[in-house]
């Protein structure tokens, strides 16, 4: 039987990706909703939101060439990071 694909499952995958990536790269140690050093530096140097948009465009183009689920999860993760900063402005 095929796996039921739900928004909740997708959201969990995005959370794991964003949280895990940030911890592995030492951007944060406080979870997905905590301070993120990469995001803070990007804003300080004024290369956000351009960097995040570039990541989304690059991963979208890569998905068109080689459709992999992980790319959709990463795109959603970058959308979250941009959304979070936008709401805070």
C-alpha cells in the first residue's frame, strides 16, 4: 500500500531539514525557531533576502533537471527562513 502523503508529514520533513542543517553547520543550537547566525549575518551584510531567493531558484532549477524530493523540502525550508524574517520586520 502506498504511503499517505500529508501536509503534516511534509512539515515534519521540512522542520527536520531546517533544524538539522542549522545545527550541523552551527548556525543555531536553539532549534528551528531560535536565533540563526547565518540569517542574522545575511541581514547585517544585506544579502538577504537575495541569498534565500537564490537558493530557492537554484534548487527549483535543479529539481526540473533531476526531480528529487529533498529539493522540495529544502525549497520549503528556505521559504520558512524568508517568511520568518519578513514577519519580524
